[in-house]
C-alpha cells in the first residue's frame, strides 16, 4: 500500500515552518494516541504514521531529501547505509519512542508540574525549619523578645555559597548537557531519570570549595531574636522569612517557623482570651458573705465581693482582666470560681459550736439538701407501694 504524503499526514503545507510542523504533530499525536482511541482499531497505525512523518519533516536534512526524492529517499536505495531512523534509513523505534516521550510530556507534563526544555537551575531553595518554643502564660500575656539558637545550614563564606573554590562558576554537566535528566530506552517507552552525575542540577563543580565540599553551605548554630506578640497561645505559628536552611549552591534560604507552646499555669486556666481562677473560701465566708483578694495575670491584685450564701462553683466575672487578643484591641475577662471548703482538724470547742448550729438549723438554711432528701423519701415510699 502506497504511503501518504508526509505533509498531508500532518495537515500542513510544504512551506510550513518548523514550529508549524511541530505544533501540527503534537495536535495529531494527541488526537490519535491509542490510549485515547480504544474504540478505533486503526489508531495505533495512524499514530505511527504521524510519528514517521514528523520524524522526517522535523529534521532539515531529511526534509530536504524528502522534498527532492519523496519516499524513495528512505527506502535504502538513495544514500545507502545509515543508522535506523537517520538519513538513508527508515525511521526507527528509537526515534519513535523519543517522540512518544515528547507527546507523553505534552499530555501529562503540566499536570505533574514538570518543565520542558532548558537546563535546570543549579541553585535550589533551602529547606524550611521548625523551632518549638515554650513560654509561660505571663510571657504570652505581656509579649516578649526571645533569643533563640537555631541549628541550621548557613551559606559558606569561603565560596559565597557557590560551592566552587574561589567562587568560580560551575561547568555544564557532560552527561546530561545541562538538562539535569537523562533518558533510558525500555522497550517501547523512553524513561526519564534524574542525571546521576549532577543529581539533576545540570551543572558540576570541577573545583569544589575546601570549606563546604561543594555544597555551598555549612552546618552551624545561629542566634536569632524573635518578637513574640501579646496574646499568643499554644499552636500559634510565627514565620521568619529567609531564616531557614541556606539554599544549595547559592539558592535562596528557606523559612523558619516558630511554633508556640504556652505552659500550664499553677493559678490560671485559659480558654481563648478568658482566664479562670478557682479560689477556695471558708464555709463561714461563703455563708456570711464578705470580700476576698485574688491575683490577676498582670501581677496585680483584685478584691472580689462574695455574696452571702455562695455555693461551690459560683462564678464572678472581672471584666478586661483576661488575655489580650492576638493582633487585636480586645481583652478577655477573668472568672473567679468559688470552692467552698469544709473545715478540718476541728478542736472540741469548734465541734461543739457546729453541733449547736446543726441543732438550731432549719430546712431553709440548707435548701438543696432538704429538697434532695424530700425526693429520696418520696422515692422510698414509692418503692414500698
């Protein structure tokens, strides 16, 4: 069966430019790819035909021979010898696989975040670092400037981060020609891998820096001053741009993330911007009422009036005595929770006074207890019935 004209196969004119031929090939290859045409039994043959046409027309010498002699230029009789796929031979499997790889990258390269064409940059961004910082509740209330020491990789001063002795420029990798990747033939497919010589950098250092061994950075501790704003709480994250690990071979530094942990307090419990303080009061103070003195987070004192007949769990609010709002103007409240304490270690006189008090007490003095035992009596009577 006679072969179709290569220009006709790609749908371009004989005067088409190299870019027009390349664009037409990619469009046709996408349309006729066997994976996209499972219901078309001729898709694979058409795909190969398109690839063969492109293999000839993309090469200036092959195209010139085709324009002059047609298909006979590649039937083995015009130029003799020659490698498969080269001038004077039929386009071979190697070129087909290479073209297939190009199409595969067109179809999936953008989705995978890949880049086509051009060498990779030799410099790479440094890693981000995490530093866990534990502070007290008082420090979270007031804010502070904290000095921390961060173990990190810093740019090498001897080579200015280039990795080359004396700051000389690296050379293009001879294995991948600066592309940072190499191709290996595996049957029908061509597989791309990171270049083993330059580790995907595209460049190699012929004269490595003696101080850093060509990495462009050294491990060292760095002292940093960190501003902790008022109102931070456990889980707050502070980002210091460019204070992370130095980049490889002069690349930009990563960022440093400081994660705050606020330690538990012996007196206060925190809930957002509000504080809670559980204060024990004597039984007599709770019964008769009075005033108590309580601490505040700023180190001050506040006097709180205890209402007569207060029970355990009763709360009183002190406005604007809580935590400041992070990067805001608001301030939380402080809640005092009473814990009525039963007296212990009584002497004979105290016990006698309590017995007398119990004898003269009425139900109205202990309404909760009286109400509870009335319900208990009703329960027992119901069980007897």
